[in-house]
């Protein structure tokens, strides 16, 4: 199973997701915001990052950019919801390196499918801009 860095400022949601992933056999490292997540990323090897987009301190978009810059092939899943522009933020996240975007609320099945897809698909090939 995978080592997953889970970054979300909602303690309750992060706890539910972490418990669900742990029951599925994954090892979950938790961070309450992007700043803490980036520090953990620098010191803890992970197979996948699952990050919220709207958070205090360091937001998810900035977190994705930094992680993608350091490890371009590391799968990242962005998640957002509950705000009027969450679809726009998820689209931006996908353009900046997230392999998958989940709109909150999502089901456990949708989460597991996104993780399986992100872990098994080949990383995107670089394009000339």
C-alpha cells in the first residue's frame, strides 16, 4: 500500500479521510496546512500527496507547485469544495501538477478510485509551452 501525505485544515475531515485510508492499508502522514505539509514532504518520503486547496498559511495551489517542482512525477490529488470558485481552483491545480481533482464532498469509493488512478497511471509527459 501507499504512504500518503494528507494535507487539510479541517481536523474532522482530515481525521475521517486518514482513518479510511488507514483501514484500506495505507500509511497516512497528516498535516493541518500547506506549510506543515511542505515541511513533512521535505523530511518524509511519500508515494502520493492528497491536499486541500483553500487553507491558512500556505494554500494548496502553492503546496502543489512546490511539491511538483521538487518531484515532478509524484502523484498529487487536489481536493476542494464548499466555496463558490472551488471548480476553478481544482482546474488550476490540475494545470499545475495535480493528477486528479476531487470536489468535496466525495465518497470513499471516489477517493480510493482517484488514489488508485494516480498511483497507476504514467506521469504526464512534459509539453512545450
